[in-house]
């Protein structure tokens, strides 16, 4: 299962000049999608409601410390949009461990801006933005392939492997053995493997090269292939290795 996206890895940007720039200081960011419904209750529904969708909407709520920044959009810039009743382009970007995961891009109109202060601490500001129309889903460009010279990448490649059948109790079972491999500084956290192009399976390890693992009984007879990919503990994948084997 993929790792959850952390709160700190969700940012909002506004169009400023020739490109999108991070909002100056957002302590919390919340975007809500809503549906307006209409009743379509008919005979036979009794006391139960029967709603149908009529219109969709999206609202963005921002709050955080008021920070005056000339190079990035801030609460006062959004106040200017509010006062002039002009919309502003935005992007909400969700990052995961592999890079950009999702982007919501659209145009919104600031409809409420508030500032608050107390005897101590910092001034805070809250902004509500009503999104105009449908926020476009932007296809994500895959991140650049890992740089082999980057210590955070997974430099791991299996060189040789073999298979054999071993008696396990009264049953003859198939084992896969990894003999040699090249690896960098990162430890191997797990092996992802697929047999005969089927679904991806995982074998975990303690960081060392496992000597072997056992395959299901169904693969003890006939010709088969297995593709094994080492995965480092930093989350990057190494080089896939495909091994074919056949037993009568």
C-alpha cells in the first residue's frame, strides 16, 4: 500500500507574474467539494428523501500568520483581489514520496478575508475562495529517473540467480536463490516480484540479501519466468531482473 501524503506536502500556489508561486504563509489549507441537490421524490418513496444532483462547487479556506512578502502572494494580495472582485488562478499540489502525486488547478474568487490579532503572538488571516467552474485535473509528469550518483537512490542490481527443488517434509518444493548482486550504500528493504507476468508480490528482508524464498506449489512443474526488483529502504527501486526456469 502506498504511503499516505503528509499534511506538510500539500501546498497552494497562485499565479503571480509569469508563473505560479507558493502562497506566503498558510498554516492550514482546506478545500471542500460540495453538491447542491434537488428533490425528485416520487410515489412509493414514503417518508424517505430522494435527492438528485443539481450543481457542484468547490471552496478553499486558507489561514495562517500574516506575512508581508513582496516576492510571493500573501493575504494582502488576496485582499486586493477581494476589493476589486477579481478572480485569481491557483494550483493545489499534493506531493508523495515519489514526487508530485496530484494537482488541482483552477480559478477562484476571494469572497471573504479576515484578519485577527491579540495581545501576544502574531497577526493571523483567514481567506475563503469560491472556485469558478470545474477545477481541472492536471496529468502529472513522472519524476526524472533516479540519478545513480545520488546516494538517496537505489543502486541495486541482481547479477545471477538460480532455482532448485528441495524436499520440504514430504513435498518437493521450488526455491529461488539470489547468488550475486551489485548494490550501493542503501539497504535492501524488500523484493517485489512477479511470476509469469502475474500480479506483483513482495518478499521482505532484514536488509541483507536473502539466500532464497519458496514459490507456490503450482510453479513446481513446467516453464515459468520470474521478474525480481530489489527495493531499497529509501523507497527507490533497483533494476528489475528476469529469470526463466523449467522443470518437468
